[in-house]
């Protein structure tokens, strides 16, 4: 399939979601080859949004496209179910959730959490597995016990871990790390990449080289992506996405919101432009 899925950033203006900026950004991403928009993911600061803000983001994106995966995760189960039901009335591809984090939970509780979502959802339900952030690994054996999930975004440097989800018949499988985009697009259903906010062209280019069988050029693009992502990690990855989107895509996407603070340094842009001579 080679889907390019972008977990869209959430543009803020004076602490409130800038819906027009959302629409501008989504339209640009689609024009530059992005297939699916992942709403309220990590790059979108999803855990820091209220349930009403998560709805706002969904509605703004749906004004532009229905190629949407809607992330509904929360530690408040009532809010999770409310968001699932809200999505039931919308035209989306799927709802997704990370497992409940912070608390030490038995495996059985995590399985019940996803079963409850499936029971309420009229749409496909995807797992958002991000052990580095949640402290929980919902592996393929747990997915088999849950029994109702039809897709997974595995943000995991262990690509073998991601591949194992292929054991579940008919499951859409994406890895969520930019550094594994070349592998994800080669053998999985595609890639989920936060850097797609500021460099959608690079992922589109990578896909074209893979389709043409030009692995040398594909690897050159992958290495360029790796350098850009490494730079964002040096300055503050989530804040840097806003700055680089403005610099490389040519429009303002507002700023993040505390506890993710705006970057003050101009060195980020200078260094990024040296890496990607765009």
C-alpha cells in the first residue's frame, strides 16, 4: 500500500486551536502526497488536549478530508467512550487509542479497555502502541486476545516487533518512526511520520523511488530524513515541528502550548536549511 500517514500537529493561537490553520495545513499535506491524517497523536500533543479540543481537531480536519484516523485515548474512560460515539456520527477511516498509561495495570485491564472501545465503535479500531511514551507494550499476543483490532501504529525502534503484527490476518500495520520509513513502506502498509508535517515531499519522493526500485536514491532520501529528525531531537522535537513547518511549507501553523513551549533559537532553521537545501 505504501500509505503516508501524518500525525498532524495541533496549531494554537493564544492557547486556542486555530481551525483555519488546521485546514490550510491538511490541504497542503494532501496536495503533497499524504494519504491519511492521524488526529490527536503525539505530534498533535493529543494527551494534552481536552476532549472538546479533540473533537474540534476532528471537525476541522473533516472539513477538508475524510481520510482520518481519530485518536481517542485518555485515562478517563467516560471521555474515551464519548469520543468514540462522537466519531460514530462522522465519516472517518478508524478510531485509535494508546493503552492507559501512568498506572500499573494487569494485562487483562488493557485488553478490556480496547474491547470496550470496539464494542462502542462503528468504525475500525486501531491500536496506537508507543511503549516509550506509555510504558505499556501491547504486543501481538495481546492484540490476538483483544480480538477486534484491525490496525496498528507501532512507534517502536524494534522493527521485528512491528512485523509480528502481520500474524493477525487482515490487520493494517504501520511503524511510527521516521528512521524506519523506508522499511515500513517496503514491507508494511505504510508509515506514520511526524516529520511529514514539515517534509511531506521527502516521504512522497521516498515512496516514488521505492516504487521504481531505485533503492540507492531511496536510501539517500531516508538518510536526509534521519538528519532532519536528529536535528529536531537536539532542539526539542515537538516544538521544532511547528518551526520547520513554517520554514519549509511557507505558512504559519501557530505555536505549541505549554508544557510544550515555543523555541526561541533561530539556529534550528539555519541548520535545517543546510541539511535540506530546499
